[in-house]
């Protein structure tokens, strides 16, 4: 059965909040139940998530890139971990309780037409030697 991989919800928490996470296997992670997650307001759904991999010096490197539009003010200097929820209810963890952190970058749009979006585009980048874990 094929998963429906459309990202319909993004939540964030301070990266230190997931320090008690336990890796269960190479695809799943368990995180503490009491973590306070903050919803990220998505201007349009679904958000885009792209995971690519390559081998560098005989080691796997996974690049996670999540792109979405929001009207929220965004702090690129604070480190967060992100919980992404797919349309079928699966949850992925992007981020870690230590380095490397998720890097966020912004693209502000000042359109030339009144019909174009003025929402801020946020790009989350996460490069690690493992693929994003599903949260159990």
C-alpha cells in the first residue's frame, strides 16, 4: 500500500525538548509525550517535502527540504525540531536535540501583481546521515 505523502500540518518545538527521544529502528523514533508543539500556520496546503540522498566518502547523506508559505513572523536564529503530519496521519520528525540543526531561510515576496501571493516562503533544510524518522 502506498502512503499518501502530502504534508498537511507542521508543528515546531524547541530542539532541546526532544532530548529524551529514543530511536526504535532505522525508520522510527519515540519522543516524550509531554512535548509542547506549536502549530505553524500554513498559507496553502500541502507543504512540499523533498528527501534526497547521496553517498559521500562512503557514507550516506540525506538532505531534507521542506518548503511552505506562511503569514507568520519567522525567527531564523532560533533552533527548532519539526513534526510534519501527512494526510494519512503519519508523523515525521525533522530535527534533532543536537547538531546539526534544521536551518530555516526566508523568501519574502513583493509581487508586481495584486493577484500574486505576498506570503513569506519558508525553507527548512536538514542534512544528516539518516532519513527522517517516523514518530511512533
